[in-house]
């Protein structure tokens, strides 16, 4: 499997999952997510998937400080409806990392390890996403500004040609390279595209 090398250079996200520890899945319940794994789950790499990943990365760092984030102990809120724009795509990515779901998640064991009802849409917030600790109630608002890093103008020129099979082999390759170059710029300039407040 070949993919852009910058995928492996993106900082990983480490969480502790008590359900995983309980069931003997990962030692001490420690789980490490890479950007490559999230891309595999999504099936593609784009500014939306990258944004969801780095919003989670930076949001959880701010929310937990020196502590390890607790998977299954994080509520996630969005201002949009799940069907609006790319809200659902972002939610799916964040759900993969945090375990939070709206209604479809794990129902728990003996009242513990519940994962459903940890995600809410149409919340009264102005940020791109809000992360909330279930143990303390502390929260952070994360704002994502991908437009701060525009793509190469050729992307818009090549996209319809590639989409409607009018591109040459070289143009198709060039389009993919330019597309991923923008994603690389986004994930390597996190502080330019992500702001966090609490």
C-alpha cells in the first residue's frame, strides 16, 4: 500500500480506553491513532478529514493537558445538523478517535463503558466543535480555518477534467499530488488553521 509519506509524519493521538483495558484488548487500555489509520477508515485524505483529525489532536491536548485523554469519557458537540455540509464526515472521524456517538454507540456493560449519547448536533455553540470531559465538565471550543491555506489554483482547473474522465494520466496524477500537497500544508501548519478557547 503506497501513500504520501507525510501521513506518517502527522503527530499521533494517544488515549486510554477503559473498555479496551477491561476486555484485555490493549495493554492498560492505551490506544494510539495515526493519521494514516484515520485515512484508511475514511477511504481518502482531504482537508475535511485532516481538519477533523487535527481538531481532535489539538482539542484533546488542551482539554487534558498532561493527562492522557479518556476514550469514552469525551462528549462532542457540533452546531450543525449531522446532514449539513461535511458535519457528518467530521463527526464520523472524531467518533472513530473518541468513541463518542449520538445514538448508535456501545450500550455498555453493567452501566459502565457507555458510548452512545456522547455526541450532539445542533448544539448552541459557535465553534467548529466542542470537546467536553464527562468527569469534570471542562470543555474546549475548537475552530478550524482551512481557507487560511488555499490550494494551488490548478486544482480547480483539473478537478472537472479528472471527475468527468477528460484528464490525461499525467493530469490525474498532478491533481492528486496538488490535492495532497494542500492537506500536507494543513497538517504541518496546525497553529495557522486551528484555534482553541476554553
